[in-house]
C-alpha cells in the first residue's frame, strides 16, 4: 500500500493540480459510470437508508458506503477524490480548500480477497465522509475512483448529494388531471416553508428537483414555485410533476445457490460455476395489480448458504439466464434488463437479444449472490430514456419513493447550495 507521503510526491512530480487532472480525464462523464469492465457489483448508499439515494446531511453523523469488486486476483492501489459540482453537475468554481476538510485525495485501505469456491475477486470498501476527507459545504458531488498510476483514467464515478435541512418540504400525492384510462400516473404537489431569514428572494432563487425511486435517469428538474404566501412556496402544478406509477419491481432472490426461489426454473452447479435459469417473463401490461413491499428496483449482496457474517467476501458470482417472451421480434425496438444494478441506464451489457428458438429475448448476466429487483425496458432503437410501458404498464396504487432536493443560489455566491431534502413514500398518503 502506498503511503500518503508517496501519494503527494507522485502528484508533485506530475506537476498537476486536481483541477487539471479532472480536466484531462478521457471520456469522462458526470454521472454514475463504470469505466473498467473488471469492476463489478458497485453499491453506494447512505448507511442509514440503504435503499435510498446517496444523500447525507452536512451537519450530522450520517455517512455513505461504497462497495465494489475487482474481478482480478491481484490487488490494485485505488485512490479517490470528490469534486464539488453546480446544479447541472458540471464542476463548480470552488477550489478544494473551499469545499473539503482534510486531504483532496486518499487511498482505499479496506480491501480483502474473496472466500469463494468458484470465481474469485478482490473486494474494496470506502466510508465517506471520513477523518481524511469531509465536505464543508452542501451541493452536488462526484466521487472519483482511480488507480494511482492512471490518474487520467477513472475506473468508477458516483454521484452523491450533501444537504442542510433548512427548508422543510411538505409533499402529497394526487391523481393527475389527465386522460388516464388506466389510472397509472401519480402527480406530486408540495409546499416549502421559507421562514429562513438567510434565504433571499426564494421565489426567484429556489428551485426543486424531484426523483422517483432514486433513479437518476428520469427526474423532474428546475421546478419554480407557482404561488408564494406568507413563509410558504407552493408547487401546485397541473400535469407537470407527473410520473408513471409503474408496478412493483420483479425480483430475483439469489441469496442461496442451493434453493429454488420464485421464478427460478433451475439451478445447476458444475466444475465451472453455478448457473441459474429463470422462468420466461411476460408482459404485465394488462394483468391484475397486486401489491407487495419491494425495494423499488434496488439490490443488496447477501449469502445465506454459509454461516458467515461477511457476505461481501463469501458471496459467489452466479450466471443467470433471463428471457422475456415475444412471439416475434419487436419492430425497430430494443429490450434491456433495467434497474439500479445497471445504474438506471440502458447499458450494452444488459441489452437482450432475440432468440427465434426460444421465442424470447434472452440475456445471461453474472451477478453476485443477493437480492435483485429488475424490470424490462422496451424502447425504440437508439432511445436514451427507459420505458417500461410495454413490459409493466403502471398503476396509481403502486408504492413509490419520491425524493425532493431544494436548491438555493445566493446571487453573491459561486455555487448552488442544497437547503432542503425530503424522502416520501406514496403509501404514507393512502
């Protein structure tokens, strides 16, 4: 493991500031991205809200946990830094001294070999903030993970949010006033309490983003109040803050490699590994709605086969074969397996291919033991936004989590503060 002194010496010898390093990343994008195909099973969550968004209160003891595996058996020296961003997720004008306490880079010290029978891996874990690095101000942040000798090439990036609960959010879910024959949409209205004397001209300088189920891909952003009363801003739009209710997510229980769980057709263990074949999935568009408590498309690692505490190291990687029934290929459309495991993106590795023999779209994935929730996104060729209409339909009754982030830009400051946060479950309002 490199010492901290050696780390600083490397940076000095390179003659580059962190601002310069970030500017030189190749193919860098400001979103959750895995750049190295050897990196797998990335989890990034608030330790007190595992299935929520990676958001922490600046003035609390809450913290984030990052876990990931490298599918190679030689340890690497991984380093990390965090970058403060504006509202639009572009790097802000603040320098590291203005937004960070401690070092502006550090190495990941929590690393271990797996204890598995089949596919081996190295596991890495990071807690943030920590004694070496802590945000000083609120806002959008990007966590960068990279190898010490490849500073221009991040292996992994993750978004997170730091907030102060200065402005309370009071949300509610209603039926939207739209032509909705299937009653499948949920409209979100909300108020903000704005009696903070330090918030100047809130009607102009405050805007709110709303996220569904922690998904980064489909937020409703930049909402401005449409009515201001005494110490209150009201966001009561008609047909503006509207999301499809979707349905509860499909799930796969991989916590045991020995027991068949729901929707599994077969488990086979060979000298080469463990193979699971799923029952063929079908569209739920016109099927009756049934409620069950899900984790809204998230996943977690767990091994129930062995009496071991540390599933992060004992969980096996399992080959899983998915299929989605279609009597013939969809015309000019693509089918993806979709969920938090795919970073809420339609990634090439999760694109399904049509099999005439099976009359289905099929895909084999390599997943670590645990619980996974997923859906199927069927979209036009080249589409950038996921669409579950064909595979899932939607219902107003579906339980969804909504997240509200209140941004405030003081005209005399050079960055966007986050002064309010709220997580709401729709079942609170039933």
